[in-house]
């Protein structure tokens, strides 16, 4: 048997799947699904929390604490959570395996999103913040109209690193009987089919790159050019990070 | 109005991100989130049941293909978990799976009242515990000592030893000592005096206790014993036995035969044991096999067994 990654990737059987194991396309979809659930939950918790903490400058220790979560041993925690959760959820569905998996993924995605949102808001140019206050903006307006747009590059970088981490770690879903690209890695290891194992790993890496590229494009078209520095040719000031705000302030003044 | 653009950009960023991610997730939720599909129809008992086992069970000769070929049993679904570990036991206990591939000496079978289905057609080859030893170290005294251990060791002993080291977290060395004392094998002597051995073990508790039993029995008979426990899987420790850095290890006849002869068709204890000497590397021999066995079994909960009146694997192919 020719056991290498190219043979495995070119075998139509592996794309179609077997009776009990879905093929490559289905597993990629499942993998993305686990990733999305984990990221969305982490974002819903981490993003608003990071904004509020960053704006108020309070409870910085909470961010440090969340950062500690990055060092969690994912598989160990997964098995522990499964043993805890399994008596609570009955029935044959995927839920009992999905809940522990998603808890682990959320815990891994949360620190990057929270810490980067917090740092992004904290590090907004004080002059811009003062100017906004001086114009009579409310705290809410300062946060959403000045700090948030300026913090977007860092927030995106947090979301992107969380995404990479979650895509890579979502392979552990296969350890508790779910699917995803980890299925090929664990099955290959258990059956000594190393081509399959390598194939799964290659697909995870490819998927991670593709998703990161997509997010990079989204970032390019959502972050103000004045903040990223792509605007600098037209900006007259050396510090382009404040360009967006100054531009806004200037145009605001002109309209008034 | 222009300052609104700033907010809009920020919100658009978050919204685009969320919708993009959610959309690609939803399209896949129906098709393959479990990585497995349930069977269509089927009118056997097995077709209504979900089996859980290690990932390689799907393709193993004595796994799903073997169940189909030997007994005509085809489960409705198969959930890939672990090799008789906490995932499988929990899933069976809490009803997420109905049947599981578990090892016969697992103490959780008795703890949870699981029912081991009989295997009348010997789908699972015999797995008697046997000492695998370097030929140069197997003096008559060493052989006599280890054969005395094998003569006493039973499957119930293995379950009991596992119960103590796995569930009660007792020290394997102390458990081994107590077993030797209970079986009158702790008397000191000089049978094995002058021999120096390194006893190894695989990385699971039962094997560690067995290695401790061998080591302590030999020490009591005057041998100088070094231990190298928890080495790893067979692929990891077998080279050590072949190059002489490990001299003795507790083995299981069926898997040992499979390791050196993938095509072997021997299944009964006698056949497997008889086939072993011809396939082992030249420097290794097996001593007497014990009647203690640790092998794969299809296990169901007591409720499932009563509901369908299950006693053997063959019953699973019957009508519900």
C-alpha cells in the first residue's frame, strides 16, 4: 500500500467518505462549523468586555487572567469536561460531545479577542480622545466613534489569531467522537495510516491560511485607510494613526 | 453626518465578519457535523444500536468488518471514541452509545453492571497473559519462578488488580506484593540467584502491575532486577527487547502473534500459543501462558441486554 499524503489526497474514496466516516468536504464543513460556533461565542463575550474595560481602563487584571487561559491543555480539559457534562445531556445526538469541545474552543479564542480589543482601545492616541471629549462627545460616542475605529487594526489582529488557534485546535473535536479534519489525524494515528494523518494536517493548515486570507481581505475593506496608514501618501501629518480622526474633526468643523 | 461613516465602517466590519462566518457554518450543519451517518433501515437488533469504540475499529479485521463477516452484525451507527478509556465507558454509562468495544478486564464492567456478550465464534483471538523473555536470561530458575506466577494468574485476578490500581489508585508495586502474598508466591528462595534482568512494561496500569509481579517474584528468588515501567506501546518497547536493553515484559498472546504475523488466523488459546515460537525474533521466547485473558469484547448495558435478551454477539443479528 502506498501510504503517502499525495496518494491519500488524490484518492476519490477519501473525498466521498465511508459508511461511518464522512469525506473530506463534509469534514471541512464540520470543522468550519465547530470553529464558527467557538469564535462567535468568544467574540460576543470578549469584544464588548474588551471595549468597556479598555475604555474605562479598569480591571486590567481580568485581561491578564484571561490571557492565562491560553496555556490550558486542550485535550486534557476536553476529556475532563466530557466526563462532567455527559451525565447531564442524554440522547444520542452530537450535543454531548459538542458542548465540551466548544467550551474548550471558546476558552482558547477568548484571550486573544479580549486582550487585543482591550489593548486596542487603551492605546488610542490620547490627543484624539481629548479632542473628542473637547468637542462634547459623550463617553459612548468617544468609545464607538473614536476609540473603536482606531482600535480596529488590533481587534482584527486578535480575531485573526484567535481564528488560527481555533481552527488548529478544533481537530480535538475528533477525539470525542465528532468529525472535523481532526478525524483524519486521529484515525490515521490509530490505524497507522500515516498518509491519512499527514493529509489531515495539511488540510488543517491550508484551511487556516485560506480563512486568514479571507479575514485579511475583510480587514482591508472595513478598517479606515487613515488608521492603517494606507492613507499616508495623502496625509500631511507624520502620525497617520490619528489621521482618520483629524480628518473627521476637520470635516465636522467645516460642515458646522 | 460624516462622522457617522466611522461607526458604520466599524459596525460593517463586525457584521460582515459574523455573517460570513455564520453563513459558512450553517450550510454545513446538516451534512456532516458528526462525521458519521446513520444506516438506512435494517431489521436486526444491531441496526437500532449505536456502537462506540476506538477509531481503528472501523477498519480492523476483528472490528466492524469482522462483526459483519463472522456474525452478520451491522450496527446502526459507529461512534469513534477511545480504546476502552473514560470516553467510551462514560458514553455507554450515560446511554449515548448502546454497545462498546471494551477490554474484558476493565473493572468498570462490574462497577456499572455492563454485560459482556459471549463470542462463540472466536472473533476475538485469545489474549492470554504470557511472559516474553530474552532467551539468555531464561534460566531454569527464572522459568520456574515465572511459570509459578502464570499458573496462579486468572482473569478475575486481572479485574481485581485493575480495580485496585485504576479505581482505588493504589500503588502498583504494593498491589503486586499483596497478590503474590495471597497466592503463596512471596516465599524467598535462591532459584533465580545470579541472574540480572531488566523488566519492562507497556504504558497501561494492568501491564505495570503484571511487570511488578514478575519483578518481585524474581527478586524473592534472588535475582537482581531493574525495572523500566510505562515504556509505551508495543512499537516502542519491542526494539528494546530485540536489542537486549529489556529482558522481560508481560505480553498477551493474540496481539503478540499479530504483531509479528499479520496474517495469522489462529484464534483459540492453544492455537495462538502454539503459533508463537515460530514467529518470535530469535532471541525471544515465551514461557508458560496463564489462563488470565485481557481481550476485546462487545459490551452492552444491563438494560439493553434485558430489552433485547442479548447473551452473545450473534444475538445482535436477530430481529428485535
